[in-house]
């Protein structure tokens, strides 16, 4: 199973990503969680300490590794567009609570059309993850739609768009569905987060097709407290974990 979790900033992508990863790991599955968000905090949500997270160097900042795999150096501006990266997760992933975490980092570029060794490296790694046949791969994507435009998650089985009960979040879902179709990703599902009451859930069900809606995660003070303390929501909120377990049960039927 290969899932990319996307949506606007602050909607709860990392809460869903980390809890799904922990649930699959508890079953003894090999789980690789890729943190593709520039504001990388998936490690904390999986149960790492802040000190452990601070020690992680994102792949995009490993200049020696990028030069070695792509052939790009200060003296050589030409580089490989398909560097060998299949061994990267085994070498650089950090294990936490049974989940292998790979922090990708980001590439600061002046324009969306820029191609640089770091970008090529990240795209190659993300692509290689989709070929891990028996593994569960969960990508916690950056906010917005830029990653779709760049095609960095084009080979995933499906996208899950995390939304809030509001028109702007719903519009993001529609945009992701349109762009994903252009990339050949046919399955785009929705998880509604921070649902406060029956009216919120009724709104979500009125604007999201039934076949696309995986479920709702209700507004939960325990999840907020976990975030404040830099802890895993999986360890703090039995109710949110129960709701996400129901979502996982639907995903399991796709395998």
C-alpha cells in the first residue's frame, strides 16, 4: 500500500500520517513513513523526542550524498537524472516505534521549472518507494499542490486529502483530484478532520461524494495537547486513534 497524504497547511495531515503508520507497524508490517513537508514534524508525531528530531539531517541537505549519487559537483554541472537510490531508506531511515522514518527535506528554488540535483534526488527516492512491493509507504506531503505539479508522488496508489469542514478545504480536494487525474492517479479519497458536531459532518457529506469519503476525525483536545507537548497523538488520544483505525479498515480493503 502506497499512500500520499496531502491538503492545506494545518489541517492535520501529520496526525493522520503518523497514526496510520503506528497502526500498521503494530500489526508487524514494514512501514516506511516519508516526511516530505518542509516543516518536518512527523518524527515528533511518531514518538521521537525533540532532541532526536533535531539530530536528523534531511536528505536534501546531504550535499555529499547528492553529489555522489547524481555526479553533480561545483566543477561538473551535468548530473544523472536517474541516480541509484534504492538503498537510501535502509541506510538513512530512523526507526521509531516500529516505523522507518525518512526525512526528505525540501529544495529552495526560484521557480517551479527549476531542475537541480537535489530535486532530482528527492524525486528519484519518492519514486523508488513505490516499488517496495510488500511495504506500507505513507508520505506526509507538503502543504498545497506544488508536489502534484512536480509529479513527485505520481506513482502512489492513492492520495488522501485531509480537509476541514469549510469551502476552501473542499476546493483543495477538488484541485487535488483534478491534478492527480492528470498524473494517472485514479484514487483520491478524503478524511475530514477537526469535525466539531453533526452539522459539520453533514456539511462534509453534502459536498464530498460518498465513495471518496474515508471518514471523519472529530475535534479532539487530546490531539491538541499532544501537539503542544511534542508527543505522538497515537499515545495521547484513544478516541482519535479509534477513528483513524476505522479509516484504516477501509484502506485495508483496497489491498
